[in-house]
C-alpha cells in the first residue's frame, strides 16, 4: 500500500511537470505572435474571460422565489439572490440565538437582560440593513429588507417603546428593589412571550430566505443563548 501511495505521488508530480511545461510553452508561443494572429488570440482570451465573468455574475444575481409567513400580515412571496441570502443568514443567526426566540419562564432570568437583548437585536438588524446594498426591485415579490423592517416596526419597536420606559422608571425609583417587586413584572413577561412567538416566525422566515436546512431544529434545539 505504501508503494502504491508513493507511485501515485510520483504520477501526480509528473503530471504537474507536464502541465507546467505545456503552460510555459503556450505563454512563450503567444509572446512571439504578432500581427493579426496576436489580435485573434487576444480577442479570444478576452471573450473567454467575459463569458466566465458573466457566468459568475449570473450565479450571484440569480433570483429565486420563497414563500414566508409574516406574523400579523400573511404569507408573502419573497425574491432573493446570493446577496440577500447572506443578509438573511446574518439576521437568522441574530434572531435565533437571542432571548427573542428562546423562552424565559416566570421564575428564571431577568427582564432587564431580556429587554437589553431585544434592544441589541434591533440595533444589529438596523446596522446589517445599513451595511448591505438594497435589493433590486422585482415585480410581485418582497425583499429580505421588507421582512427585517417589518420585524423592527411591528414587533420590536412597539414592545420596547412600551416596556423599556416602564422598567427603567421602576429601576430609577427603586434601585435596590428586586425586579420581581415591579408591579408590571407579570404583564411584561406575558407580553414578552407573545412577541417571542412572532419573532420565532421571523427567525424561520430569515432561515427560509437564506436556504437553511431544517431551521426549526436549529431554533428549537439545545444550546440556547440569551
């Protein structure tokens, strides 16, 4: 077996030498060409390069349609390409690894940490959108930006604008009191459960736009991060 491996390695080296020699000969031959032949060769190489570039660009720009359920709206058709799939992947990671989709029972965790995590999700989503290029407008389809901004304005903003000032006021008025003494503690946790359910759907939506395999397993499985 060792002898066969050494023989295969030797054949690979020989093949590499032959290819290198042929490439060198081709380059040398082209450099000695002049006149019409030089233009023909140069034009052929330029055409070949253009075809390769167009094929690469075509794969990157290729659009596909995906149906996603948007909470409080309906099922919508989204159109994505490689760039928007990458953005959707980033947003899926952010939404699926925070308290936004992971349950927080009545007797565990702190609401302050949960609200801070959701505020971080809002900021990260906005920065991700700002850093990316806007998707090309397509008739009859929505974009990943639409899904992300809908999540911000329909879920995160209303929840945070309602509960963050109330909790902050309690913390300022009672700096040494436990969070459980806050009169709105139970109500805020109930509202958190409701918004988590919708954010769970957004996380799955981002996963489908990104082409993630079995996203439900990733979101609902172990290894939760708040």
